[in-house]
C-alpha cells in the first residue's frame, strides 16, 4: 500500500513519518529530501536551477544555498513556479522508480510518500490513500518560530502559497489531528490504516 501524507508547513508531518517508519516499518519517501539530493552538484536538477537563478545562489563549495533560493522563490511566485517545473517532475519520477523497486522486492511493505505539494503534483494517482496532517494555524506558527526560527513574514509567505484547510479536507481520505498526545496520534493512525483496508 502507498500512503500519501500532506499538510501545511508546521503541521508535524515529520513526526508522523518517524512513527510510520519506526512503529510500522514503512519505507518513507520524503519529496523534500529527494529534491535536496537532485539539487546537489551531481544531481539531475542542478544545471537547470543554476541556469535559472545564477551563481549567486551557490555556497563557496558550489552547492546550492537553499535559504537564499528559498528567499527568492517565496517572494516571487513566478520564480517559484519555474523552480517547481524543474524539480517536481524529477522528484516524482525518482519516487515512482523507488516504489517500483520496493514493491518488487518487498510486496507487503507499506510505502509512505510525504510532499507539501502532494495534491498539486497529482500524487493521488500513485497513492492508494492520502492522509491530511492537521494542526491549527496557531500551533503551526508557534512550532515554526520555536523550532525553525522563522519570522512572521516568512511564515505568512509560505502559508500563503499552500492550499487551504478546506481543500486539504476535501481531497484527502483521512485526517490526523496532530496537536494531541502520541497515544491519540497512534489511535488515529490505526484508524486510518483500518479505513485503508490494512
């Protein structure tokens, strides 16, 4: 079974992934981590990103400075769209390859895909079920400030580029409320697995 996990920034998707990996022994595929690999100097997306944004986004060692790149794209929707057109198809292709390999070797192993743009990039076509990880905006803002040191402006810019709670709820098969205890989280995960036929 392939489970897609999505939700707004700061909703605690990484925590859910760690539970899925450790407790349920799932193969976890994080789109952002795969994107990072593809954006390395030896990666598939590196030349096109460099051509689009120029050398000013590079660190001294030639790697892409993700914070600099992030500052550019989160304040310029057109640039964000251009970057997405380079990175997202390559990430999706890598994920599909990994799923095929895993299903051939371990047919009964659950696979979890996490991507902020899971719905926009139509991962529903390759997922058996999609889970929406929800936390209130207040909780998300608090997490982003405390854990990542984000400013109000940065939080507002990122959240402004993401889907609304209403759309997530309409498009996803299962909702996990992630501003509760671990015990309650496990209970919700168990229910989602049961509802997915697992």
